[in-house]
C-alpha cells in the first residue's frame, strides 16, 4: 500500500523511488538500532561523542568528495572505466586527508574534539572510506542499479551493528570508530565487482569540471544533516548532544525520503518531464500524516528505546525536528529537479547561494538560536534555512 502511494508521486520514476525508499527505510531502521545500542550501553555523553564523530566525518565527506558521487552517476557508460575509478580513489584519499586535517585542527582550536587517542586517524580513515564507498555507489547508479547500491548501505549497517554488539561485551567505546571503517572496507571489493567498467583511459579532469554543481548541491542538502551536531557541541556539551541525537535519530526516519528522492532523481529526471506543483501536492499528502504520527509517538517511543535519560520531554524540540524533516523532503524534490533540469551559469549561482545558506547562515543561526532557546534552537534554525532554500530553488525552477 505504501509503495503504491509513493509510486504515484513521480509516475514511473516514483516506482523506482518507492523500491529504493523501502530498502533505505530498512537501512535507517538498522541505523536507529545501532544508535540505541550505543546509547543504552555507553550512556548519553558517549553517545554524544559518537554523534559528533558521525557529524564531523560526514561534513568532511561532503567537501572531500567534491560532488563526484553524483557527477559519476551522470557519465556516459563507456566513460565509466577502471582507470577512472582508480584515479578517483587516489583523489578521494588525498582530499579526505587534507579536509580531515583542517576539520580536526578547527575542532582542537575550539575544544570540540573528544579526548580520545588517535582521534584524527579514526576521523581520516572513516571519511576516506565513506567517500570511496559512496562514489562506487554512484557508479552503480549510473548503471541504474539503484537497489544494488542501496543494499550495500544496508549490508554496511548490518555488519556494523554486529560489531557494536561485540564491542558492548568488551566495554571499549573507542573501538566503535575503527569498526565503522572496517564495516565499509569489507564491502568495497564486492561493491566494485558489481560495476561494469570499460577499458577506456581515465578522464578525471573532465569529470571534476562537471562536478561543481553537484558539489554545491551536496553541500546544500547534506550540510543540513550535520551542522547542528557541531553547533550543539560548540554551545553546550556531549551529554546535550546525546539527548538531541536520541530524538533526532527516531524522527529522522522522515528524512529517508530526502535522501532517496535525489538518489534516483538526479540520474533519471533529466530525461523526463514533471509537473512540480502536482508532485509536491502528492508528496505533501503522503508526508503530513506520517509526520504527524511520528511527532505524536516520539515522546513515548524515544525514552522506551534509548532509556530513562530521555524521559524529560522537550515538545518544542520534537515538533521543530518533525517540521524540519518534512521541509527537508520537500526541498530535496525541488532541488533535485532544479539540479537536473538546468545547465547554465545561473544554476551555479543559485546552487552557490544555496550552499552558503546550508553552511555559513545555518551555522550562525544554529549557534545563535541554541544560545537563545537551548536544543530546540538547532531544528528551528534548520526550518528557517530550509524555507529560504525552498524559495530560492523554486525561483530557480521558474527561471528555467
């Protein structure tokens, strides 16, 4: 029933989105279970440390990958060669090291980083391996193997949760970080083997030239996920971040659509015509009752799942996260359509402004509103930024 409803959102592409959505919904659910285990066995503060690490490494991934995860998905199949993949992997290792070093240094300067031995090594290794993993996933998408790419994300979560169960019996929290890297590393040979790569010579420079709009777009949508965690640690502490992450992890089930829509649309929508307003209306019809249900059950479910440390309910925080997640899904559809339908200088200007809203404006608003309203300030800042981004991308679409 749910699959049929999702399929109606975007016609034929909706059918593909619905299948990928269901796989990613399982991925998110397994990820939620991972977070529950960490929160239950190691407590709210160390769960906050894990959340900070996850947010930091994903921000590094955004900048180190330079949009290659989507630009490679737009290549002609004959240009997708083994030599190109090898050059991309070397490029990603280099950019991950440079970006991780810069991010770690900033964290040390502002006293954000946790006191854990070899923390920089853990940050760099996980950031680099995530970049490689996601770009190989982009290559699978180019071959229209959307479900296969999504399954690898699921296998990664399953391997990681098995490792975390083993770690909880030992009681060594810091082992989680190398385990996150190892869980992906074990899958890389299998992910590479699923691609059908040509023998042409590599054209990395040409690919990087086409990556700028995708790079700006990834900043625009993914920075929204993670800047709030850095901001909360900057203003408050790891325990507060752990509390916030507990509620955000459950409510973020709504964000699955925001990930899946561009996952399919960026590759497919350039070849199709969509009635944007009609699609948005149908998406809202599907989203609103789900968002309402998630918001109503969160005060009951989150303390039950994560423990008594989450029993004190902040309703402003909960409903602000619900609204921000709903807006993020709507934004992802508009942004994906805009990214796929245009190819001109105005496109890059709009995407650059969109990226600035997601990073600089978002960071400033987060810090200011968290200082003013506590944890609820983070999702409220996200709501304001997303409204501005929706207006900006809608304007861009109208100019196409």
